[in-house]
C-alpha cells in the first residue's frame, strides 16, 4: 500500500507542481526604501497577470544589479548607466521597462548664492556627490573639481545642506529640493540633463538568462508594471498610503507632493505614443558614447543588447 | 621559515582555488574577483591606493593612539575607587554598543568632513577593549605583592607605577591587540561618510562595480590592521619577555 501510494504521488507530482506554478513567485529588488519613485511597482496588479511578487526594499548601496546576475532576485531596479557598466563586466542584465524617461538626478545649491549654471556650483564651497557615478565623473572631466571641496553624498539627508550656505549636494530634483524648501531654505536646482547626460533611471531589469528561459513571464511582469504606473499616475493616494506604512520616515503629504512632481519625468511625449516605460536604441547609444568617453566601456559596445521592449 | 610556512599554506591554497573557480567560470567575476585581477588592480592604481592608504593609516593610528591613552587613563581612574567604577563603567560599556554606522553622519556634523571625523570613528570603535582589559589587569594584582608594597609604606602612586601597571601589562596588550583591528575598521567606516582614504576608494569602486578594486582596497586595510597588530606584538615581546609566560615559549 505504502509503495503504491508513493508511486502514485510521484506520478502526480508534475501535475501538482504544475498547478503550483500557475502563480509565479517572483522577487523584485528595489535599490531604496518604498517611496514615490517606486509607486507603480507597488500599485501593479500582479495577481491579474498570474504573478505573485515579493517586493524587497533596499537601502544605500543595495547591489541590485549583482543580485539579478546572481539570481537572488528575478527582477531588480537599476539605472541605465549601472546596467551598461554591469554588462561590460560580463553581468548579463537587460532593461525591460524604464520608469523615468528623463534622469531626475541633479545638484541643488542655496538660491542665495545666485548661481547661473552647474559649472558655477563647482567654483567654490563644498559639493556632496557620489564620486564613482558617471555623471560626477563627467562633471569632473568638464569643469574640474579643483575649486570645490568634494565630500561623500549623505544620501537623502539634507541636514548638512541646511546648515551651510556654501554646501551643494546631489539630489533627485523632485525630492530633496522639496524637503529643503519645507525647511525654509530657498534652493536652485540644476538637473544633470543640463550637461547632456540623461540616462533612463529607475529601470526594471532582469537577467538575459531569465528572459530567454521565460519571456512570457517577463512580458506578464512588464504588463503588470505598466498598468501599475498608469494607475499610480492617475491616482497615487491609495498606493502612497500603503508605501507610507512601510516607510513612515517620509510623511504622507511629501509622498503626494513627490508623486505629482515626478510625473513629467515618467509620462512624456514619447510614452504617450509608445507606452509607459518604452526605450529606444538611440538613447542607449548616446549613453554608451558618454560612458566610452569616460573609458568605462568600449566605443563599439552594442546598445541593442542592453534593453528589450515588451 | 617554520613560522612563515604554516600560515602561507592555507593562503596559497585559497588563492589558487578562487583563481581556478573564477577562471573556470564557476563563479562570475562580477561577484568574486580573481586574485590575479585584484593584484592587477593593486598595480594599476598604486598611486591612488598609496595616497589613500597613507590617509587611512594616519587616521587609524591617531584614533588608536587616542584610545590607548584615553582608555588606559580611564581604566586607572575607574580602578582607583569602587564608587567611581560603579557609577562610570556602564558608560564605558556604551562605547562598545555604539552602532558606528548610525552615528557616523552625526560625527560629520559635529567635526566636519575630513580626517577629524575619521579619527573620531576609529577612536569610538576601539576604546572599549582598552578600558575593559586594562581595568581587569589593574584589579587583578597579586594581593601578596600589594600587601608587601603597603608594608613598606609605598604611596598609591608608586604602587601604580611600580606594581599594578607593570603587572597589568599582559592584559593591557591584549586589549590593544583587539583595539588595533577595530581602529582600522572604524577608520574605514568613518571614511565612507567623512571622505578620503581607503573607505572612499571602496565607496567609489563599488559604485563603478569594480569588485577587483574594492578587494584591493580591502586587502590594504587588512595589511594596515596586521601592521598595527604586529606593532603591539613587538611591544609585547620587548616588555614581557623577561617575566611573562606568554612571551617565553
């Protein structure tokens, strides 16, 4: 009896596994705490697309791109430049959905300094910036860091900025400047795109192996995420409430404000035609040329392998 | 040769194994760099790494020197009276439990960007083992010898300098050995937030996904820790060899 039941079980196992597999359990690694830049990922109707997604919040320096390559997360949030670098180091990671069509990275300085351009910021005082980032190195190459004291970026913390008029820091143009204004400091913001550097940011990526193994699953994921972003753009309140519960350090009003401020970066003229998250080879080529100028990747690095629209 | 060979064997074995695993494609090089790649990173960036190493060394050494002085001083004060010890020792324990990564950004606000913050980090992380070990040493003087000093009418100061402190040396040096490694860790953590040095190199290389360079900088930080450790061992050998069993074998 025992033997028969065991054999019966073994025979039935594939069917059982098959029925479990109907809902695909998937991990999505974020590179920061829950905040509006991930709104659409929290709003996405995964169940409708047959997916069960565990969103893994991150922190400063969460190596999402390595996590995707190592298989410790099926999907992850990366930036376009990070992805190109990873590919050049043999980590086969592919972009499938670009949330921010325009780079929201920038530098903020005190308005009282009356600075006219990003180059002026580098003429005196202190600049807090992540030196390893390509845009920081492009700035250094273009203007030099001889006249400014460069210190590590304090993440989203603006306390040093508030205390020192001569302190400038890298920021997300819709986030830290808002906090500074709330604290009563008037700021001037210089988007990094001003110097022509404009990579896709908050990009959903998967490993090349994952895409060739199960393109259908990736397609379901992208569809769910696209719907999520649409609904978040239309009505961010319910999702913001949920994200605020997971990240109480940002108050609900700020969640709302940032969600409004980031809209033009996500919903652009191109996405109105081609759909949210869609990428072009042209943009990837421009980025590769810029990274090649820095000596990070070879000039002939193939752009079309970096992304795939679903 | 007898001393060098035993630790060298596992080092060579592990190095060869990792190299083989990476070259054979079993471990991707963007997760673990081949030892040969780390060596190349060391060579290619030697100027930058040397400058960084110099800054980290200076900060770690100064932080360590401060905790040595302040730690031993505090322990002497604590050992002088039970009442002082009871009221202050819990606060010394506080230093051991400080999550340095959490308060490092505050240190930047108090001391500003640069070396002061890095030294403060190294100091905070490394002072407790000095206090704890020195205190144990000072409190465990042989009672018979203490009685002898009292019998001859030695003042507390003389007893401290001629008996209690020398007798506590083995424990003090143990405290310093532990503190030396911690000072290097504290300095590197401080540099993540305060800038400059090996910590800054690690931070930048990590952003650029240069695992080889990260490991090169980490390797140098361990060399620095070993150097400080070696210095304490040297002092230990010089001061203890005539009388303490630990240095006579």
